[in-house]
């Protein structure tokens, strides 16, 4: 019985299959009766159909065909130690007596590194404004068996990671201290666009980055971050004064005007009282008015 070793090659985190072969002599009585994996831990053939090589992956044999499938660990790359397949055959002589012979062949897979890349995103806008950012995820192209193989980003695989590392579509946004909630993050699973919606419109400064994750066509997940920054608005306010007789009800309307803010080199002018007030809480408006009253 003549064995033939086999090899294979494919990208990271993708199963590979090959079938070591055993050629029998021309003796028509010869017959292969079994094909088994040799356990790397003991060096002996085993009735188990799956064996594990720590740090590399698992090998599973189809006892009928002898095909062996190697399932690599996610982070394993390079040429594996491989596995041995032992075939057992019987030969019957002219007197009807049976002899048993065995032969070993090896299967050695090679795993080609194929990890997508990820780049962070940032944004900056005025106090109280909704912001968006789109981290960049890109596949790669590698050589497998002398041919180019493209690794792409899976459709609809964009997701956020919460503080515990769970995959979520929305998660709280925290101030720079990492504990004070100031808004929410949401992600569009189709486009990867992340939206930051502030709920505490009095907060200014950096926001704790949120982790954004995507998955490649070969099942590798990578993550990066999106970090918004909130620029404070410097408004102006003019107090109101009224005069009337003793005991009369009076009404006054302080005037609020938006200021000029520069964001990433672009000057933004807020002229509308309504627009300006959308970016300040009532508490901020009153506090500003009191300051101006005391200074005039």
C-alpha cells in the first residue's frame, strides 16, 4: 500500500479540506478497511473522528472517504504541524488466510494571513448638535495557491460594542470621564455611519470614544473608534426692562443672540434666537441672563 501526502492552502479562519490517498497493489484481494486520524497527543490512531492541535485548530476525518477538514483557530497563520492519517488494509492469500497491513500519510495545511484594516473617525460640532462619523474598514487581497483572493467587508456587519464588549446597535455616550451619560450612539448596519445624539446639551468637550466593529468575508472581526467633540457656544443676551404702576402685571422678553463659533476652521454664525436656544438648556439661558444683568 503506497501512501501519498497532501497539502492545502487558504486564507485565515477558513476551513480547508484534502484527502491523503493510499494506492493498493494489483492484488484483487487487497481492501482498505479503515482510515483513522493519528492523535497528535499520543501518536496512536484513534477511533475519534476529530483531533485538536492546540494553537492551530482541529482536524476532522470522514471515515468513509478519508477526506480531512482542517478548521484553523481564528488567529492562527502559517504552515500547520499537520496530521497523520493511518489506513488499514487486508489481503487474503490463496489459502484464504488474511493479513493486515497499515500505512501512514500526512495532511499539512497552510493558512495565509488575511485581516481587514480599520481606521478611526472623529467629528466636531457645536454644543447640542447631532454629529456623525464613519470609521473606515477595508478588505485586503492575498495570494492563495498562486492566485489573488479578495477579502471584503461583509454586508450589514457594522455594529457598535458597548462597555462590556457586546455587539449592539445603540449604546450610551459618555463624557470624557467615561462614566457620565450625555447622549447616545447609534450605527447604520448597512453603511457604518455612526450618529451621536447629545441629550445633555450643557456638556462641552470630548466624548468618550465608542467602539465600532465590522466583519470580513473570512469571518475576522476588527474594531476601531469614533470620537465626537463638542464645541461650546458663546451667546449674548440682553435683559428686558418694563415700567408700570404698582400692582400691575408686567411682561418682558430678554433677547438672546447666538455667537460666532469656529469649528475645524469654518466659522459658524448663529443669528436666530430659536436656533440658538435649541443649543442651550433653559438653565443655561437663565444663568447667562443673570450674569449679564449683574454686569450692566
